[in-house]
C-alpha cells in the first residue's frame, strides 16, 4: 500500500493516471499489416494514377531522378513483404509545428522495421539533421511514448534546408551515421523539403555510390495538406479541432449562462480555414468567418466588420447580447486589400533586409511605407500599431508571415465596436478575445490520430524496406479499414512566389466553397446566427461513444455516411 504522496510522485514525468492507461491501448492496424500486436511490413505496387500539376515540366527538369524513378505514379500496398530486409539504418525527424500523433509515427516505424534494422531519432528537427544529432530509438522508448501527445521525444524546428552548405551538412550526417533512409514528419513546407532532399540524396551519397531514401509523413493541425481521396486529412487536425471545440463549447455555454458577453475566438491554422470550419461544424456558434469565402467574394475589411456588427445588433434586438465569433488565424491575408498590401510588403522586406534590420522598430513603418505604392502605404498607415508591428515582423524560414502573432481578434473587436455604435448606440457590446492555437497541438492524440499515425509509421517503414524514395506515406479508405499507399512527392510540386522569388512548393489545400463541408455550414449558419443552437461536444474520449469519431468536415467531404472512422 503506498501513501498518497507516493502515488502523486509516481505520476511525475509523463506518468499521470491517464498517460499510464492510454499507453496500454492496442491500436488497430490496416488489414494489410496483419495483426495489431505484431504488424508486418507490406510491399508496394504501382496503381494507374499518375500525379501532375501545372508546373510538371519544370518539376521534371529540377527533380529528374525522382521523377524518372517514380514516374509520379501512386503506389498501393501489394500484400506482405516477401523479402526480409535487414541492416537498414533509418533516421526520423519532426519538422514544423507539433501535432498530436507524431510519437505514434515513430512507434509504427520502429515496430515495422523490427529488430533487424536500426531506427534513429533526429533531435530538434531539420536543424538536428544538419548538426548530425541522432540517437538510437529503443523498444523501451516506444513503449513509453506510445499514444502520448507532443513532439517532445525528439523536438522540432522550422529550418528550411536550401543552401549548398546545408545539403553538404545533411550528406555529412548521412555518411557519419551510415544512414540508408530519412523519414520527415511534416506539413506542406516540410514535405517540400523532403522532396528536395530525396532528389539531392538520390544517389552518390555513400562510398559505393548509393543514395539515401527519403519518405515524408503528412502532419499539420492546419488540415491544409489534403490530396483528394489520396489524403483525406493530415494528422493532428482531429485532436486539435476536438480540443478547440471542447473549449469553444464551454465558452458558448458560458455566454448563454452569463448573458452579457461576446467572445471573439481566433483559431490556429495559418492560411486555410479548415480548423475554423471544423470547430464551427462541431459547436454551431453565432458567427464563423471563413478566409477563403472572404477572398472568393472579395470582401473588404469594412464589409466584414459590417456583417459582424449586423449580427450583433440583430441578436441584441432579440434579447441576446452575447455570442461567439470564430475567426481563422490567416484571415488578414485573405482580405483582398490586405493581401495586395502584404504581397508588396513581402517583396519590399525581402529586398531591403539590411536597411530594415538597421532601423529602430518605431522607424520601420515609415521607411517601409515610403517603399509601398500609395494605396498600400495608406492602408498600412490606417491600421493600429499592434497589427502593423506584426505585419512587419520577421518571416519564418519558409517565408511565411507569422500569423499566429497577429491579433486579428482584437482588430475585429475594436472595429465591430465602432460599427455597432453607428448602427444602434443602444446596443451593449462587451467582448473578450481568445486565441486558441498552442493549446491544441500537443494534446494526447484522439484515437483517430493515434491509429492513423501508427499506421502512417508502419507505411513509411514499409516503403523504406521496399526500397522506395521520394514518396509521402498515406492511409486511404479511413472508413473502410484503411489501405497503406504512397504519393510521389514530385507529383505534388508547384511554383509559388516566396521571399520575393519563385520556389517549388506543395500547394496548400484551402477550404473549397463547393465542398460538402462548406456547403453544409452555409446552409446552417443563418439559423446559428439568429438562434442559440450551439452544441458542446465535450472532452475527447478514449473510451466512450465519441472514441471512433472522425472530423465532421472530413466525413462530409469524403461522402461518408457516418461520423465514425474504421481502421482495421
Ligand atoms: P505546421 O504547418 O508546421 O504544422 O504548423 C502549424 C502551426 O501550428 C500553424 O497553425 C501556426 O500558424 C504556426 O504553426 C505557428 O508557428 P510557431 O509554432 O512557429 O509559432
């Protein structure tokens, strides 16, 4: 019998009652892998699907070895692997923002590589690959990290591998650790990195002239790495949106209890509004802005604010001086006049790096304003300092604006307050702001993410044992048992303008106006605005009725007839 203090000490260092219990959860695997307790690698065969983009000719010229080897053909599992492969040395790294389920990718990899091959973890993301900081992953590690959230087992970062010096460092790491393969777990930018690495390491890395295989795994809570029926969703989206939905559900419950507040909630998701749409579908709040709709309808900032204020006033006239508004993190970049200004701003910042760096912060707006066209300069000058400062802040190494730092929710509140006053000065408007982002990235994975990622790890490991390179692992048919497949990375590449120059990238999948999820949302949102029809989905469950739930938007978009997923 232990004392309560002893019991509490026993829960330190990732041993909460929950973590200890959830580690024991046996995960379902696709039938192709055999049994859950002893999954076996599969081999792959070509399908008749060939991927291409509008920039395929340019891709063929820049990625000749990858394209010649894969033909940009999608692969599917072709039964148990017949040859037992031994002696492979494989490194896995996390890249970009954390997403729930990353640890299970590592677990799936380790299990499928088995005792005959060695798995290394790269610490702190792509930077660790440059430095060659690797350690061997053991079975004990796997038992400990299984079904736990976060990326803390390895760490992550956003280094983009692009210079000749960086490629040379990666080669050095491969040689030093005698690597045969690298698995990059990341989003659209990181999988672009994987495509570039696959080409650069295709051959001539080791003394015998052989290369190093590179396989990508689709991660990001943003949900913007989607490739039709080949990739219904990236991992991490389900867990993040369920955490946000629980929180938004609680806030909605509070608004209709205290009857006096509006809550403006900005939701993570960088560019695309998949997260905001999913949380809206789960919680049914009074208002949700969808960036892609703002862009499609060319809505100005003033018209967006007017729409918000109208709903606030109408609800007030019906006795509801409260409500919740959801805004996607990337909204600012989708408002046409802001988008045009940011594009010019990006070019100006890229071309005046040293001059801008030498200026004091308060001198930057005037200097940059002087380099912008008249319209963009006056728009920049009209914005509050708290927005301008963030628009001028440093881009990440992929050239992205750091939208998580832009207080869009504050801007919407300040402007809506003004407009409500103009429409009806008697309407009370007290608002709180929230930013739900980091709260959702590292939660313990839902069963959907836990099972999905474990199977993605099994698929990535199988691709390596099957001798493949330049592919992204995927699981298709998430409501019918699941099928391990592989998407040729070069077949996804497009040309985009970044840092003021053209670069190959995997295009972000945005919310489509004609998607079933968006159309369902549009068909319901007026009712949600004028009545209290919200739902509180509650905490994510690991044992209970919602355990097997998949994201609502994924179910709608894939034409499923049930909200439940089925792997295995
Ligand atoms: P990934 O695309 O790398 O998965 O990151 C997603 C994200 O969580 C975005 O939603 C957010 O805008 C961004 O990361 C925040 O970045 P950081 O962790 O560098 O603050």
